[in-house]
C-alpha cells in the first residue's frame, strides 16, 4: 500500500476589488482561470508566462495584479 498525496500549487491574482483569477500548476506547465471563466485557459511553459498572459487578458489599463501563492 502506498500513501500518495496530490498537491496542487495555486497562485491567486488579486487586484483592488479582490480576486481576479488564479494560476494553477499543471503536469505540463501552468494555466490560468479568470474569475468569470467556465474553464481554464491555455497551458503556458512557465509561471512568469502565465502571469503575463493573465495580465494581458485583463481590461486595458487595469492595474497589475498581485500574485499570492495559496
């Protein structure tokens, strides 16, 4: 018998009005979901690329969100 624990790594994207979305570590990279999305977006090769893609998906002129590991 083996004891297997699945640990997901998630970073919340927080702006002035609260949580905008989140980035999740996947086996093959990182994906993000905005608060109103029904499904995650594409898979990106690194956390930094996923952060940039999330920010690029926001309304032009939006403040850069703060990313907090959760």
